C-alpha cells in the first residue's frame, strides 16, 4: 500500500484519539490492573475478529473463526498493529 492508502483521514484520526482517551479514562476510573486491561482488550479483539464482516480478513491471513484462541488473537493483533504503525510512520 502506498502512503495515501495508509494515512488516516483527519476525522478518523481524531475519532481514534477520542476513543483512546475515553477508554483510558474508563480504565483509570475503574482502577483496572494491567492484567485486567490486557484480558479485556484481548477479548474485545477476539470479538472484533469473529464479526462476520471480518471473515475475509481472516481468510486472507489463512485463519478461520474456529482457530481464534488467545494466543492466535494476541499474535494476530501484534502483527496487525505493527503493520498499521509502519504505514503511519511512512506518511
């Protein structure tokens, strides 16, 4: 992908920043531990990956819904985050 394909539109960037602030604030208010936050974020990512709309992405990566254990979710999330960050850093 080129820079234009990877760069976030400004409004999406703002929305992502706002979501992050909201989520971090909620974690702080609830005084969640690192372990609780990690488990919650992993659970959220697994649920996102299992959404029917994401089936194509899973198939492209050689995965299917029945494979979604904790280790695979964490590894996949790590790889996708690194790819995303590479694209952001190039723009």
